[in-house]
């Protein structure tokens, strides 16, 4: 093969840059290497053969346009990390081969990560129509067909500082396939060694708000271009359409939460309301003493319904359906996880009031992150202020969750139902509801979200994390296809 590739790498220390440049040159495929540096930076590139390309930031629209304009080869590589890159044997050859054979606009692959001196495999997942989240994992080696890069860059009208690469990827996907190579083709250094449970709230950290605004603009533009954007027109709901004995039911699915279930139940039963409510605890065949605790509560307070399903194949979503379709479920079904607690005794009433004040089919609140001892931990309050009445249901296709606690108008939830899974079930039903109905918001914290070692997402291995992410991408794909069909006049019962 001839020298088919132009490479762009970020500025870093001399040793790291020289190592990456040498590794890229050793492939025999690289024509030119540019080091992306801010104005005023003077990286030491003596003897490397690389050139400096001045940009404001690697993630900016300006950088994307400069790279697209200067690359004269058939393919373009953008490396996004400052640590040394170690391409595996024939890694770039393989990317060239796949890109050529498939007509892809972008390809990416699995890799090895050097985590604290230990080499670990890091497979990724397939890109699909609903892979709209801005933190989709491509790894650090982005391989583009230069023709696709130029076309995408030429269609960019908005100037971003943070969302340039995200916008580029979305625009490339509008005209070309984005292909995953399920092979471990290179090695990168992993610098974020936090557990998965500590990473998942990064996008709602208030310090990242400016970044999120840019990402939302880029995603909204993509949805408008591809036919998936929805106008802020919503179906009204008749909240008095059916008769219910209880105005509200708190539903808690639980399995083996002996350490926390008493706190959760007590926080519900202590609520002060102007309406009648009950608590339905769906006990998914606990074996650790949780069942005995619930029996004791139920014996002293008739508002607690201790329900043990007949089925033994239920996930969290299936348990939720058991509660929602229970004959004693109230007009509004309100969520509480078995290891969390309401922040005070006014929560249920605030949620019920929000349904009537905002005429919505679903209400999402806010919460405070705490440790097991209920002491606040970063990032503190999670309020999902990215959810706006006009664009919230569109932006929901970009983010990985809709916030909590969640509450539903029971007749609507019974019609849509919740998928029988134990991850992403709330996100799936929230997206489906938002396609038709307004989702109401309460921006003050309503409950304390405990983070501790027994959380289901506290520390996930790469296989489980990939499975979770793939499922949510699939949910987004299904929802996006439904919205496109609805905009085209198709049936969306």
C-alpha cells in the first residue's frame, strides 16, 4: 500500500509525541503527521518530521475544518489522547481495508488499554442509528474516509468549541456507514480509573453545563436533518378519566435489600398528603431477610401491600409491571428504589400537584447524591436541567437517562408498559411516553440517592457495561425509527 493516511495528534510532552509519531510512521502508510496545538504553544518536534497545526481545541469546529482542509490523502486519522499510541501489527492496514471494502465514512475498533501497567482487552459495540449519545465509545483512534470528512466539515454551520468532533461524527453518519471492527487493533493508556458508578453522572455535573448545551444543539440539528425531531406539540391527558381508590401508589421493586429496605419504606409511610396513597413493594423472591422485614411492616400498616410475584423470571421492569397492574395501584405510580429514601415528608404531594399543574403523563424530579451514611457526595444535586419543555424529548435521545424520581399517570403506563429488564427500563418507557406527552419537571431534590458497593451499577466489567450501552442505543434506535415514522405520517398508536 502507498502512503494513504494523514494523521492528527494532540500536543503533549515531547516523549509521548515522539513515541506516537514514530509508531505511526512505522506503519508505512502515513504521509503526514500534524500536531494540534493552541496558538502560542511551541511543541518540540525537532527530528520527528511532524508539523504543527494551530487550532483552538481538538474538539472544536475550527479544528475539524482545518483538519478536513489540510488532509490530502485518501484517509485521515485523528488520535484523541495525549499518551503514547501503540498501533498493533497492521492495525491501520486493517482499517484501510475495512473502510475501502464497506464504503464507510468512519471506522473504529476495539483496543487494549494499559491500565496502571496492566494490559486489558477493551472491546466496543456496534454503532447504530440510535447511537446518538455524545459519549459513545469509539476509543481514541478515529479513522475517517477523507471524502466523508470533507463533506461533513463542509456542511457544518454552527461553531462549537466542545461539540465539534461530536457534530462531525453525526454528519458523517448521515451520508456514510460508521463501521465497528470487532478486533483489538491498538493499545491506549487508560487514565480514568474510576469505577463505572462514579463516571455515569459526569454529563449532569453543573461544571459541564456549557459542554452539554453545545452537544444538545448538535444533536437537535442532526435530528432535524434525519427526520427524528419532534415539535413541542403534546397530547393532553385527562387525569380524571378513570376511578382509582388511591390517588398515588409508590412502587418499590426489591430483591435482597435487607440493609436499606426499612429506610425506604419508612420514608414513604411517613409522607403527609392531602390525598389517599399506598405503597406497593414488589418483593422479587428475596432470600436475605428482606421478606420478613416487609411482612412486619405490612402487619402494622395497611397502606403497605407486600406483593410477591408468581413468576421468577422478572427483572426490575417486570416487577414494576406487577405493581402498575395491581388492582390497588393508584392514579399516579411513583418510583422509589429500594436503597434510596425520600428527602422529606412532602414528596408525594409535590409530585401529585405537578401532574395537575403541568398536565403531563410523567413527572421527573431531582435528587441528591449521598453515600451509605446519607452524607452528600459529588456531584451533589442531579436536577437534569437539560430537560426543557420545548426540546427535552429530543435531547432525551442524546443523554443516557431522564432523571429521577420518576412518576407516571397509571393509565398511560399500563398502555405502554415497562420492558422486563433490569437496566434501562425506566429510560425506555420515558422515551416512549415523551414521544406523545409532555413530561413534567420538579427541579428541587425529592430523594437521597445512595451510592454504595451493592448498587447494581457500582462497578461493571467491560462486557456488562457494553451490554448496557448497547441496550440503551437499541432503545434509542427503536424510538428514533418510531419518531421518523410518526413525522412521515405513519401509525404511532
